[in-house]
């Protein structure tokens, strides 16, 4: 059994799919992408192909180590995202070969279903009350919202009050049982993050996410001292080595590795095990497509500390196509009462509609995140 062919498909709204094929007809799918840099990651996958061609796809760890350690320079979003998508596709092949979902090859399931949350805006769009009511009516028991729009290093309390008003509207609409994740999105700097974290405490959020950028994680010490709200971060950290320091520091309560960015399925399972040793929860980042979500669910299935899963159904990015459009059977993801069932099919647990993938790849995309500016004209974090 050996790898003989690969294809890349850049498809709307902002995704990149990888198809790997073996000489005996097995096909595996992965989602190697950096949002806004899809073409760059595609080029990296092409550069990695010589490490894959002719290899036995079952030797996943050795292939991972070869790609990661075979170059003098390693890590970072582009390389590890390319590696993540490749690794997902290899697991998809291996699961199909043995006739079981991937998580059965990683110790088996430790739960029956996974809680999920849905996005409700919070910045643009900002009508969070109506969105909350719609999500609750659909059965979701948890939502996530952006905390704020542009915020300068030191900014006005009017902006803080606006954040509190939006969160209050969500809490009132959803009631005391609704889980509310509040994403600072790394767009808030240390001083204002401290103000917001302390001010949001009475609303009992489920967590605050990326209160500061990944390059400023030392600030979490001061933020954690001001609030009892669980702190989540990790979507912009890569491989287990990127998570070592924050786990050792002890100021993070939830880690959010992205299975399409951090190194793939097994790497995120290793990161989850590291976090479990520090009594830290797992909530994988995934505002991406169906392959990435399937990969996340396989990690969640066998990770005892996984407690909730992000997913992109209906998210505001998904303008031209949505999460289920590229599947032969939308029931591969069965959402019910705020949960999704574990994958049941072999491999990642989904069957891609290749005809739709190929047709939509003709349209493709060139998605870029917006560039925001402060009132003084300086560039703001998005």
C-alpha cells in the first residue's frame, strides 16, 4: 500500500481540501488551511509531496516526524497547517482500511456525544439578542460571541459598556443555563483586557477566549488574578511544544488547539493529554469546514477532558457554501439538543461529495480577513 496521488481543492467560502489516494484505491481527505492564506498552505502541501509519494500511509507518526523534523526550520502556521491536513488524510485512509472511525485507533470513545456551540456575532453582525433566541430555539445550549469591535491599547469605557450591554442581552435572552463563550479574538490589549475580564464576571460566562494575543500570554497572570471566569486560548499555538509554557504557567483553564493548524489529529490528542495532566479542559478551535470538524470530533471522542466543540454551521463567513454542502449525506453530522453524535463511518466518519467539491473548486475563493483601523488611522487587531 503506497501513496500515489494528491489533489488540492480551494473551495468557497474559505476552505482548502486535500485528497490523497493510494495504489489500491483508498482515498483520504484532509483540510490543510490557514484562513486568508489558503494558496500559501497549498504551496506548502505541494512542497511536502516528495516526503509522501510512494510511502505507506499507515506509518502516520513516521511521516509526521519526517515532514516536521526533516527541515531545519519548523513550526508556525503554514507548515503545521499543511502537515495537519496531510495527517488528517492519512488517518482517514487508515480508518477506512481497518473499517473503524479514527478514534477507535486512538484508544476508543470515552463519551457518546459531543456538546457543540454556535456563533452569534457580537461585533459585525452585532444583533446578538435575535441570534441567541434563534440558536436556543434550534436546541443549542451554548453560544459564542465576539466581545468587541476595534479596541485601542487604552480605550473608552463607552466601548466597555457596549460589550457589557451585548453580553447582558445574550444572558437575558438565553437565560441562566445558556453557556456563553466570549471571544476577545486577540484584538484587546492587556490594559483593556483586564478591565473587560473584571467587568464581565457578573454575567457568568462559560469562558473568555484569547483575552490577549498569543505573543502576550504572560499577561494572563494579571487577567486571571482579576476574574474567576475560565480563560481559554490556543488557536494560534502550534504543536505540543507551543502549549508547554502556558500549561506550566497555570493561568489557562481551557486549551483550544486547532486540528487543522496545530499538527493534526494525533498531535492534538497529545496536546489534550498534556492538558489533562494539568487539569485543563479541551475545546478544539474549528470555524472551518466539514473535514476539520470531523477530525475534531475524533479527537473529542477519545479525550476525557474535551467538554465542548466549536463548529461553523451558519457562521457569518459561510456566505456561498456552508458546512454540510460538501457531504454526500448531511446526517454524517447529527445535531440534536446542542450535541453532535460521534462519527460512525470508518476513517474521519464523513463521505465527501467529490462532484460538488470539484465543481465548487472551479469557483474557488480568495478570502482575506478585513483590515480594521482605529479612529486615529492606526491598524487595529481584527
